[in-house]
């Protein structure tokens, strides 16, 4: 058998990344021979580690925290979605030399919402919490689905206003602080802040969610995040975490690299079993 094509995820820390688990299963599913590893690199080590990986014949890299913005500057060209996101999570060598930077995170989010949870975004009122890198990456893919309105709320309102102004020409987009939120419950609330990772509860007005609201936390943990618990306590019956987004963004990267879109449901199910076993 010929040598496997080499792929990796680069981050810091990266030891707990689920990407090797996911990509190995995708490859097995479609009968491809790949080797997918992790590369732990500090910010100072990032650029040389990427260049070395590709110089040694690597076929593709996923980029995770804290390097997604730095990866923009390593790419010779960016796809439009990476340019909008201002961040790169997938690097692929070009035939003419240099790297293409892409970002599959936003598509991972919308595919999880639409295909795994059956959520409708078109014509609905959407609230996006946060105005950092994760929120920025989600904006274009969400606006492409044509919500009736999209509100960005952030702890620092100025950042939400800036982001809304930047994307305002692409739809009905408003920015505000958490305390400014009022009116009828939203149809879809997406938490793109990093508060969940620190288990912190966002100071949100209770009225923004109702029984029909779909609440999605882009973070995931073995147990429910503070945001999911907050939503459930306010009567929300559908409050979920972003494990499916992780699998879907990986499937899109796999498609870029291998030209075939793997089936994701079985891999997501296997990942849930794996996580539950670790508890
Ligand atoms: P990421 O790339 O994960 O989005 P980031 O660019 O540092 O990381 O952005 C973090 C986001 O989470 C920001 O919207 C931040 O709010 P501020 O802009 O006000 O800093 C938000 N955030 C982080 N911790 C938070 C907390 N405890 N409460 C509310 N918002 C929080």
C-alpha cells in the first residue's frame, strides 16, 4: 500500500482536539488512506511549523485556537468566506505554490442547524451573542440564509455596533449591548461568546427566549454549558451545544482536501459515545 497522505490540526493546546478522531472516521468511511495528527505550536512556533509541515509533503492543515487569525497572513490567497471571517481554519497547498486559506466554521454551524436540527433561518429573527472571532465567522453564512433580522449583542456594545455596521449592507443587522435587548422572544439565539468555556452566565434579559426559541451554544462540553442551562431554566425546550458544528466543519475541510463529502451523522454519534465514555 502507498504511503498515507498527511494531514494535521495545529493549535495550542491541541492535545484534546477531536479532529484526528473525526477525520480518521471520514477516511475509513470513504476508503481513503490518510494519516491525521496533531501539532502543538505556540504563536512563535506557528509559522515555521506550518511551513515545515507543507515542505515535508503535508496535504492539508486545520488551524485551531489561538492561530486562526495568524493563519490569514500565511495564506497566499483566501476564499471569500475566510476573508469575511478574518480567520482561517483550513490551509491547503496550491498547485502554483503557497497556501490557500479557507474557513469552514460558519458553514459547519449552518449545516448543523439546518441538517442536524432542522432549524429554519430564512425569515426568522436571529440573535447572535458575542462580537469576537467566532461571531464574525458565523455572520456571513447566517446572513446568506436570509433571516428577517439579525441582532448582534455583546458585553462591549461598541464591538457589536462595529460588526453590525460592517455587515449591515448584507441584510437587516443591528448591534447592541445585552441590556438593550427587549421585545418578543427570538426564534434562534446563538452563543458565540467564549463565556461558556469559563462556565460564566451571560447577563441576558429573560424575555429574549421562549418555549419556541432554538438556542445554540457554539461551545460544547461533556455536561450542559451555562448558556444551555440558562435557556432551559427559562422554558426553552431546544437548547443544544455545538458538537455537530465541529463534525460539519471537519466534513467541509475533508471535502476540500479529498473531493468527497463524508456522511456525518454516524461520526457525530461515535463522537458522542466517545465523549460520554470520558466523563
Ligand atoms: P472568539 O474567537 O472565541 O470569538 P474573542 O475574539 O476573544 O474569541 O471574543 C470573545 C467573545 O466572547 C467576545 O464577544 C467577548 O465579549 P467582549 O467583546 O465584551 O470582550 C465575549 N465574552 C468572553 N467572556 C465573556 C463573559 N464572561 N461575558 C460576556 N461576554 C464574554
